């Protein structure tokens, strides 16, 4: 990188443009704009190829999150289950998230057949799409150098690599939020209403992906438009009011439709306390995530934290540090310096508006994730990565220009300080995993040498006015600061044992689940192929959409299905797949599943068990609907004794698994009744058969 020239003045959007000839458009796509440096478009294509390779490497071996995989499979068997996001094809209970991500994966599975790569393919696509979209957004305001750096940083963010290879909904969430940012920045530049409305709609779809997490960026969106939009104050306020209506409609339509349907005609809303989506929004997926189990607002997050204790240090601790924090020091310093450099710009200055947007994106996510006391998984922070990446590219280039030109003398000198501090932090992170592998040792050496060369080159080049030396120093800084993330990302892309429920990158640092780390409670059973393509579809090309699996030959080893109440540092794998619930000490084996399939006798559901984790594993192995009576943690009131009796009397359910320990509340009542009126299957502890004649 020998030149970091500022970008040309942006072309104002107009309502009428002359259409470019097809050849010109094709050349622009593959070779870039005529005013761009020759290296710009090849560099972008190289980054996109790198992102594709990291996210899609050996994709057929990825198991993903069996909880969501089972819901997607059920959606291929039933359009009702598809619409509601039900865990089972019989639509007894939904997953604890809105269904938009399940719809995306489900459509892929219906078109291409059900299998691991068919479910993961949309995640890879939106992951690479997010890189390309961020490049475009940064390039418009800060030029190709800043855009290239931002795209590379996002590509190599370790937790982003890990989650883009999974079937959790977060990659879709990030892409939709970036679409919202793109429309917002266009609305700021033009002052027009329609782009602002589309921004609101994008965030509304993001809400229907992970609910309240999509709203983390909203304060920054509102502030940027209100401050910087190219329109009068009255028009800005009016446009924001209209966009707010669009946001509410696009966010709430599915929730309103579902809550208006009588409870008897739809699945129970998993994760809620009163069987409504609204309770899920404000509780389990809302304030419960922020305030934890001690909150009195709605249904709560259960307090589990796989990312360490809450507090401002969380993003830097042994679990989270290697996932996201590599460039946080640099991004924070670059944000402050860049804002100062634009301090006297007009209110509508596009660069400052973009800095406010990306800075708000970064700060709001940092504070939310750091201070959240409810359920917290490391992969949530992939939503923070675009803000860090954009600030590293845009802010870094602005500081480099100031340092190179000698303008803003006081703040120009911040660049070598930022590089030096970030290099030191990278070395601290790499020291934490010293001895974990050669790749981390090499990364440590590269970071140390590159950082030293970068700082030295910047200082010597500035004093001696050597432009090429300063360009070389900038490249050295990029290499130094991305060596560690690259090592972690390579591990995430090549480690076959990555946890599908709680994916992370890099080595296990003692508390998190690294590439080969321990599984948390409730994860996919080890030794099974739950979550891989049922009925042998897998990497062999899949199967007909909706075709039931015939079994995957799982063993009897697995993880405990006790919900997500244990922390990442204390989660353990135990022998047997716990499935009973109401005490949780009953094992479900493949032999039991085979028995249930032979004696299903026309029932809608194969068996009723306590938790989503157990039910999802059985669904993926058998291909049959399975009732989860207690949702993810076993505490949902989805099953009542009256409901159980009605299902048994109608011949829709014959088998239920209960534990010898019983349980509490309604579960205890159900367990007592089942043991009194059902017939124990002696070959399988905790399994009972119920027929219509058993219901009085």
C-alpha cells in the first residue's frame, strides 16, 4: 500500500441517470471503477474468495446447531411448522426465536434437499455478502484503501468465521443490519424518505431474526439521521416518524398474526411464560438478556453466560478476547481521532455521519454485550464486528493521511500510538494461548516483528518525509494486527469439532468452547450425527425435500440436556443422552428410538420428552415429530396434564419419557399421573406407554 489518497467526491444521487452500456457495467463489476487504483478490484475479489474459503471450507462436515436444524427439518415436512418456526412437524412448540432465519434455511433445504451444507450455505452466502456490502459502504465515504482494510478485518474476525460456518441465525442478522445501514447512509446523503423507510424495514426483518438484538443499533441510526441528513429539521423529524411506523409494522407483523391466532390452533411459543410472542420479545429475548434471571420483567434469560462475567472487561477476558477484541483498542482510538479530524465539517458532512454510524454501532454493541447479565454466548458479538472493521479501515486511513500530510499535527501522531498499543494487546492475547499450536507461535512472531516495523517505519518516514517508507509501514501494521485473528480464523475453518450450539474460534482458553473445546449443556450429543443430513443426505448430495430420515446410527454418548444454565467453564459431557426431564436422569438410546418407531401405531408424535435439546436430537435421528414439553431449559409450561390427556385420548401420542426423580409443579403432576396410569416399558427406564383407555 503505497498510496492512501482520499476518495473522489461522491456523486449525488439523482432520480434520473443514463443507463450504462452492458459492457461498461460488466467491466465495472470485474475491474472496478476507472478512477480506482488498479489493485483495488483484484484485492476485493481476493478478500471475497478468502471469505468464501474460510466460511465454506469442508462445509459438509459441519453439524451446526441441532436445535435450529431440527426446526428447519420440521419446516420441510409441514408448512404450518415452517410459518411458526416450530421445533417439530406436529407444531407442538416453537423455537425461542422468530422464524426468519429458519425460513431462509428452510427454503434452501426445500430446493436443494435437507443436509448440513444446504442449511449452512445461506449462512456462507450472507457472510460473504456482508463483507462485500461493508466494502461498498466504506468505499463510498473513505475510499478503496479504507474499504479494503474494513473488508479484510471483517473477513478475519475469528467469531465471525466460526458463526458463519454454523446454523445459528446471527449471520443473517448482521447482513440485514448492514442493509439497514446502507439505506440509512443513502437517506442521510439525499434527505429522501424512501431509503430511510427501507432502512427501517431491514431492521424490522432483523427483528424477526433475533428480536431485540436487532434494535441495538437503532439509537445510532436515529441520531445520525436526525443530525446529519440533508434536509430541514422539520422534514427530518417527519421522515423519522414515518420510518418508525415502517419499523413497527415490519417488526411486529409476524408477532401480531401469531398472537391473534387462538392458542389451540398454533404451537406453544417456546421461551415465553404466557404463550405469547410479546412476552418472548420483552422477556426472554429482551430485558431478560440484559438484566438476567433476577429481572422482574417478563420471562427471563436464565443467567447462563458462556462468555464470562458481565462487566466492561468481558470483551477482553480469556474467553472473549481472542474472538473479537484484537482491534478494539485501534478502533476506539481511530474513532476518536477521526471525529476530531472532522470536527469543523458541515452538519451534513458524509464522512462524519458515517463515523457517527460506525462508532455508534461499535459502542452500543460493546456496552450491551459487556454489561448484559442474562444468557450470553460468545457468537453474539459477531454483530459488533462490522463496526470495528469499518472504524479500523476508515479511521485508520484518516489518521494515516493526517500523519502523512502533517495536518492536524497533534492528532496525526495518534496513529503510531494506536498501532503500538494494538500490537501489544495482540501479543497479550497470543501469549494466553502460547503452546496451543505452531500457527499461534508464528502469529505471535509476525505480530511482534510487524508491529515493531510499523511503528518504526511510521516515525522514521514522517521525520525523513519518505512516502514509500510510510506506505510500507502501513502494510506492516495491517499484517501485524491481523496475524492473530488470521490464526484463530484458520482454526475455526479447519477444526472439525467446532461446537454447533456455542461455536467459537481458536484454542480452548479455559472457559470458552474453542475449536476443540468442551460442549455446553444442551449441545448436540457427541458421537451422533444429529444435525447432519438425515437419511444419509449429507455430503452425498442431499435428499428429496421433506423426506424423513431413516436414522443416523447415533451412539449412546452425548451431552446432558439440562438447558443452558451452566456456564461455559463448567459444562460437561456425560455418558448417555438425557431426555427424560422432570428430573432429567433418564437416558434415550438409539435402541429406544428404534423401539418407538416400530410401536408408534399411527400417533402424530413419536414421544414426549422434557427439553428442546433432546427432542431435536431425536427428530433428526428418526425424522418423526417429537414433543418438547418444557422448551429449551425445561421450564416452559407448554405441556399441561389436561393437554397430555387430550393428546393421548385422540391417539396422537402414546409414549412419554419421565425420570425416576419426578420434578416440580406441572411436570411433577404429569410424572405422577403417567406413572400411575401408563404402562412402563421395562426395557427402557423411564419410558411409559399410554393409550386412550388409560385416560379416564
